[in-house]
C-alpha cells in the first residue's frame, strides 16, 4: 500500500507544480506599444467580408468607408468617398467621387472600382440588393451614373449602409483581409476573436494618430468589464450595466448615448379590440415610460415620444396634451368596470401580448405592462414567441407585441415609415391599411428633395401619433466605458457605425 | 475484431443517416426563417415579394426529400455548402471552430485527468482522512460550482488582481489556461470519484488476494490487474465527456471569447443558418460515433471478457 501512496503523492505534487508553472510563469501580454489601443466590442464576427458582415466590423474598425456617411451631430447624410451627388433625372443619380484616394494596397479608387464594389455588394447580399434598388451602374469619366429601378429618393441615404462599403474586389481573401480605403488596414483576423489593425499611412484624410489597434470581440458584458478593469482594454463597448457605478468610482468614464432604436408596442389594428382608437390610446396612456426607463433599463434609455429620436430633423415636436387616464379612454370606448374587470357588452377586455427573449428588456416591459393593466381591470396574457417578424407576419391571434425597431438607421425616415405603415411594407405587422396614410407614404416615396421629405415624414409621424397606430416606449442607450485621461478622441455615436477613427489617440 | 468493426461501421452509417435526415426535417419545421435574417429585415426594407424571391432562390420551395438529397449529394463531394451568415464554406468554419474547441476542451480534459488520476488513486489506496477529504473536496467543488463561475473567479484572481493571464481571446498558450482550468475542475470531479470507487472494488476482489498469495509484486498487482480492471467504466465516461465536449463548451467559449463550435452553433441556431447546423450535426455525430467505436475496441482489448459493456 505504501508504494501506491508514494507514487500517487509524487505524481500529484509534480502535476501541481507543473500546472502552477504553466499558468503563472510569465506575464499575459507584451508591453504596449506607443499609440496602441485595445477596443472590446460586444458582437463577434466570423467573416470580415464588408458586404456580408452584419456586425459591420470593417466599417466600425476604420478599415472600410462608404460613399456617404451619417453626421452624428446634424443627423444628416454627408459626403465621404463621394464628394457630391445630383439627380440627373427622377431615377438617375450622378455620383462625383473624391479625388486621389487609394485603397490600402495602393490601388487607386476610381469610378470603375466603385462600380465593381457596389455590384459585388448587390451580388453578395440580397438585403443590399433590395435596399439599393439599382437597375444599372455606368462609369461616366470620373463619375458614376446610377439608375434605380423606380423613383427612389432614399437611394443616397441607403448608401450609408456599411454593407455597401467600397473595397478592392480584386484583393484576395476578402472574408479575412478586406482592402478598403479607411485609416486602418487589417493585419490579422482571428474569426470570432479579434482583428489586428495597423495604421494606413496612405490614408486620404488626416493620418490616424494611433499606430495600431486590437479590435477584440467578447459577447459577455462581465468579461468586457473585467478587461477594462484589468487594463487589458482601453475602450469597452457596452460594459455590464451593474458595474457602471463601480467603473465610475474607479475614475473611468462611462458614456450613455441614445440610439436610433425604439422599443415599442406594436398594435394589431386589423382585428380585435385594438381596432378601436380609444382602446389604443388607453394602452398608450397606461404605459409609465419613466418607470420603464428607471427600472427596466436602469436609467440607460430616454423616454420615447415618437418613433424617432428628437434630434432628427423629421422628428415632430409633440405638443403636451392634457394627460388623460387609461380608464377615461376605455370608458370612451364603451368599457365599464364590473366585478374588477373592464367589460363591454358583458365581455371582459383581455389582450394577448407577444414578447420574445432575443432582447432581454422586452419580456420585462411586457410584465410591467401586464401588472399595470391588471390594476385597471384589463387582463393581459403574455405569449412568448421565438421570431417576432415571422409570428406577427403569419398570425393574427394577438393584440399587442413588444418590439424593437431601428427607425432611421441611415438618416432617412422613409425606410421605417414605409416598411411599418404601408400596406405593402415588410414590417407592417399591425395590418395598417389607412388610405390617407398610404397616400402620404406614396408621396414620400416620390419626393426627392430632402427638406420636402423631412416635412412630409414629420406629417406622417404626426398622423401615426394621432391615430395611435403604435405606442412608442423608449430609446435604449448605448454605453461605452474608457479612461478619459488615457484615451483621447473617442466619440460614442448614435448611429453606432463609426468607432475606430483617425482622431483616436492614447496618452 | 473484424466482424465487430464491420458491424460497428454499419451501425454508424445508419445512425449518421438517421441523425442528418431527422435534423434536416426538424429544422424546416422549427419556427424561424433564415430568409428574414439574410435580408436583414430588422434594418432593411423588403417587400413580401422580395422575401419570396429569395426563398425560391434558396430552394426552400422544393420538397423536403429533394432538398435533403441535394444536400447529401453535395456532402458526397465533401461540399457542406456555404454559411448563410457569412458566405464562407461550412467545412472551413467548422474546422476553425473545432480547433478552438479542442484547444480548450482537450487541455481541460488533460488537466482533469492529471488531477483526477493521482487524486483518485491516492484516495483509493490511502486510509488517511485528510487524503479522502481532499479528494471529496475537489470533487464536490467541481461538481457543485458551475464552470463559468469558476472561470469568473479565476479571471478575477489571475487576470485582474494578478495580471498574469489574459482576460479573453485566443492568443497563444496563456489564453488557454483560464478556460482549461475552469473546465478541468468540473470534469475532474467525476473521474476522481469514479476511479476511486472502481479501484477500491477491484482491489477488494478475490483475484487480487490470490495474486498477493502467489507472491506477485504490489506494483504488478496494481498496474497490471487492479488499475487496468478499473479502467473500462472510466473509459466509457471519458468517451461520453469527449462526445459532449465535441459539441462545444459554449458558456466558457462566450466568457473567454474563445471562438469554439458551441458558440458558433448557438449563433447558427438563432439565425437559422441551415447549412452550418447540418454540417455541425454531421461532423459531431461522426466524431461521437467514431469515439464510441474506438472506446468499444479499446475496452475489448483491456477486458476481453467484456462484450458490448457486459461481462461474459
């Protein structure tokens, strides 16, 4: 017996020492270079193909650029690789390109290269194909002539889409080493883990201040926060909300910026009790938005007054109306409180509310609404679904749904308004078929001039509000944490498109 | 042995067919539409007609059996198709992810065995209370505490308080340490107990007493008879562990941003990436089946009196 014991003990001690040596003998990271930044992003991508990657990493990492970009302050579409654009006719756009731009491999960016890149994005991405609606692209000297299939005023704003980024399509391995025109070039890509970026010295704009960037992916908020706390990351996108106070106490900066997303209650207006305007108004009045912001989103959201954040030029300024209660609206709709329940013609008001777990805030919002409704005698039955677009599109056995929408991701209201309120819209789950609204949406579809489009979009948004076609709850914020004494030039953008820029530097 | 091999291969092929066709059919009946993801319906406008066009282009209107036969014929040419999410070849993506998973799962398993074999044998052979208490303690912690929590604690100690190891990523040997150690504690707990109980059972058997009476050395009795005799159940559990690890260690992969196959599959299922899911099911089933065949052959070699898990 002693033999086994001796052997076992010796083996155990050897293993223990070996493991300790393996795990602790050298530092984890090399000493940082000058002007090197480590950024941790909350989504991972397995492909850097700028025309397919739905995480938009190449654009966010400063590798690629689009023809136009969204100005985060004015929220208007501004020139980028395109210097200017004009309408040659109702369906033909002339795009004038910036001069003397080269790709990161030294190839020149000219009209032919842009044409090839746009054609590839259409070929590779069915969503882009639909969104751009292009019939033909012609090279006209140094310019491009792009003809759309129909009159399509949103065309220019659709070019903000990161999946339309301009790349050299002749470069090898576009999925791991795309060649764009941005201030940083990809030096190495580990799918799902990180992108190593190095400064592109031939950048057409101001040369980047950073020499290199590690663009890391981690989908666990706790791990991202720990990376910042350990000093292994300089900037962290969406740190753990619960750790925000702790980070602030350590002297770190946590920025919260409202996004283009709106959490809303989608209402089924095609059948059931939600066909009645006062019932829709009652549900809208029932929602305590401040409570949702404070308790569900822990303060990191802003109350929504409509689908668009207020800084958009087409977002209406809603006049403050006398606050009516949900009960008064229900009484107007013919409901009375009997035996603790709101009833009409002996039928209690019972609503089915859809929710889904892909956005964790939404089921919580559904529960808060259910509790609030119960207090005034309205029964809300919550139904958990997997894919909201599929369920709402193919079933009519629901009255309300918690849903989250990007309302103007490319700076134009047309996409959201048309998709959500036009009878032919892909996101018209409410079943809206309102002739007056449809006429206005069709007019918007034909209106090219931006100022006129804004006025019209605002009118439509007002009409949506007056008819209470949906109820808008809040705009969730994006959080970014970093050490302001160390990182300079960081800007948390509402669009969430542009992250690693030539303005970033470390001190 | 030859007949056994042929029979096992036949069973394996049938199982592969059953799994791939079953999953192919089930995927099509599950809620969720990959076309909506492909068209990025959350951000881009698409009319019902455009959605139908893409659906038709992808062949979703074809009968289920025709779709399956088409997939099977491409598998025959070693073409698992392209991922809906990335457009990259499924075989390439799975290869990359399996490599990452095997790095942490393999290291975790080796560490677990390095911990479990000495501790299990020591506690089986020793009558000292402290030895048993140590073995029980490690087992209990490994079994009761989730590996992600162990991962968080280890990260706090060895990556934040003592900045020796990276918090995340896949950047050399050091980045494997934290996920591997977190995983090894959970795995070791099973093997410590299993090995101890089996060794104690073997050592108490009559043939061990006879071997001692015949004057065989303790070394020979232990290694040639007792230890070897205790291995088949451990091997069976080891094979099961390998099979389950081959499916990915998703929680640790997410926590440490290690791009393994578990995380890849969660994303693929969420986005209904049919080619990727099908490729994964095919490869994982093949790995598990192959492991089982190897385990049975090894077990038979160790204990010729065993046939298919039972003793003659």
